[in-house]
C-alpha cells in the first residue's frame, strides 16, 4: 500500500460542502481526478452505505468515512481540513476528514488501513498538526508519515 496519500487528493481549508455526504463527494472527485477511482458515484454510494451503518464522525472533530469498493483502483486516503465544522448526524461535528478508499477485494488491507488511520486520528497532536498545515503538500506529508 505505497503512496496512500497523494497531494492531489488533499484539500486545505476549502469549503467542501455542508454535510458529510458533500465532503465525501468532493473528496471522491479529487480521488477520481488523481486516477484512483473508476467512478465517483459508485464509490460515494459505497461510502454512504457504510456510513448508514453508523457515523464515522468521532470526538475531536474528525470524520473517517471509508469503504471497500469496486470503484477503487488502489488504496488511497484523501485528506481535508475544513474552514468551519460540518454537522454530523451523531453530534460529533468535524473539520478534519480522512476518506479511506480501498479496492473491494482487499479486506485485510482495508482493516489494516482503517486501524492505522484511526490510531493516528485520535492523537490530539496529530490533529493539531493537520489543522495547522497551510498547504496540501504539508498536510500530505503529515498524513503520509502518520500512516507509514
């Protein structure tokens, strides 16, 4: 799972929408533009189906939407800091998003990646460093180092 974080799939302080679904679609579009997806709609549908089982917004202002999907060409994490918190259905508003995308047939890689990203995302120092990043390049380096 090399090159999990691609600077082309990182957004810093850009408005991605008013809901988690909007944010997922915006980041999925970045994944698609970077050649990591074969279809935005199919991937978004898979992420939202997973989200329907339980919100991935966590305390500390982080959302970790994720899915295994036939639309994913290679494992990737899209990362975003948001200019204002987005309301989450479970009451945990978020301003930091890690969208995990893994091919449908890679269940073990999916679980490993989910564990790795979750472990990093719950650390207050990592979240603070991500929020302080002023460029996609800096945020991508922080995330790539944390997920290595």
